């Protein structure tokens, strides 16, 4: 009779391996889900280990937590409004103060570099050789009488070598050539040799003091028609070493306008005007500048004319503005001196054609008092427009601060109450 033991043994083995098979199937399912990228549900044990949520987090602060004190935030906002007002107030007040005189009549204290345009340009630098390396043991003292040179004018150059303690070092000028600087590819200009001497003649005031000087007058050389920068290259030896330096001047060979007649004065619109007559050969925009000293010789004002002139006779007014005279209180009478001018040329190099300069005192005014001299600020269209805009910004900043903190103290203005 057939026995059923083998059937019973097979069922018992299957039941014995069923837990292992289920475990393998579970692992396979998990691996398959992982390959698909599906997220696995968090295990209950891990979920229970997570601390309870305290709410969503915004910029480092958890919802439900207390923020910064309201008083601190209010103080910060008020400080911002105060600073906004102070900036607007500074813009308004500084512009008002800086524009109370017109650009054509400014205090000389604001333009100290323009006070004496005809003084020589002097420098002291270490001696340099052809290799551009400097020698601190020998100093080179140089000067040139001017930088801008009109037709018919001359320029003087000088140089002297000294030790740092002031002892003169023997110097010999071996070569000096002046030539116009031209664009690349342009035809070179004439080369003009200059004779530097230490003989007490010409541009050299003292003979034998170790200072060598020379004079260049382009109108008397082959550079008479050149318009632009003329460079003078000087080669020399000092202290048994060879050195080199350059002097540059900007030369204008044509005269666009001439001064004619004697200057005169007038009280016009509450200001003192020095009036000069010019004969314009070439029409265009002219920039003319004069210096005004007080009765003690102290530089008082820089007067500038900047207008378009037509051909023929014209008048140029260099003005000492009335309020400037009241504010600065210069010793009267005033004297006009050292006038220079040029025709402005746009989109060219050089950008100007020079008029002959008028050196030294030209006219001392008869005005001995401030009678007839106005004390009002300048009122130009551009100034009024800017003042209106700055004042509006200041009022708005003031109103925003007052609205935010009606009872708090208001910052003071540096130029009067806000209107």
C-alpha cells in the first residue's frame, strides 16, 4: 500500500521554509522599490524618535516663538527716517550754500591753484637716466615759466643739479632739442636746438650759480605754424652720470581775438563789473579768466567769462559778485589782474586757441564802499530748479518722520527750518 509519508514530509518542509521565503520576498520588493526611486515609508520606531514639531521655520525663527521686541523695531525704523531726513537736508543745504554765488564769480579760496597763473612751474625730483632709473643722491631742480603759449609768446626753461643737502652738483647740458609731438605716421616737425647757459643773460638771472636756462619762442623758429604740444628734450651730465628730462608746452599759433582799448568798471545788477573790449577774429565760445585782489593785495575772487562771441568788437565782463563782496568783506578798492583767455574748440586736440595774456594789474576800481552792491544770493534758472527738487525731498523726509513719531524730537536742519 502506498505510504503517504513522503506527502506529509513535503508539506512539513514547505511550512518550515515559509517564513524565510516571505522574508526574501519582502527584501526583493524593497530593493525593487528603491530602484524605482519610490520613497519608503518611515519606520514607526524612527518616527517615534523624531521630536515633536514646533511649527514651520522662517528666517531662523520658529512660528510661535516671540519675535524682537516691538520697541526695538520701532526705534530702528525711526533711526532710518532720521537718517533719510539728514541726507536730504545735507543735500539741500550744501547745494544752497555752494551755489549762492554764480560760477562766474567765485571766492579765490576755492581756487587757490588759479591765483597766480604766470608764476613759473617748479619741481624737484631725483635725477633720472636714459634707463628711467632714478638716483636719489642727485636732485634735479627744474622750472618753466608757463605751460600754455600763445602766438608771439616765449617760455623759459631752467635746470640745476644739487645733492640732498643743497650742495650744487656740476652740470653740463650736452643736447637740447624742441619739436612738435605729432600723431603716429604723421610727418615729423622741425627740430629746434636750444642753447642752455649759466651766464646771467637771457632767462638766466644769475651767472655761475649752477642753474642753466634757455628760452623758446616758437614764432621765431620753424615751429611757428605748429599747433599742439611742443616737447623740449634735454640731455645732460651731473655727478659723472648721464641724465635726461623733458619740458612740454601747448602752443597756439593763431590769435582768435585781440584786446583793444582800456578796461573800465561799472556797477551792474548790484555787482562790480570790470569790462574789457575785444576784437574777435574767429567767432565761437570764449573762456576768459581774471583775478581780483583786494586793496592789500590779497587774492579775493576768480572771475570767469564763458559765452559765445560773434566776430568784431565785443565786451567781456569779469564780475565781483555783490553778495561775495558782502560776505568776504575785502579791503576796497579791488584790482583786476592777470587775465587770460582762449577760444574753445570742440572735438579737436588741442581744444583751444589762446588769446594773448594780460599780465599784472590792469585796473583798480574807484569803488570805495559797498554802496549800490547787492547782498542777495544768485538766482539762476538752474539753481532754482535744483533747490526746488532738493527742498521737496527734504519736506517729504521731514513729513514721513513727523507722521511716524509725532511726539518725538525732530532733528535740526543745518540751514534753517523746513518749509
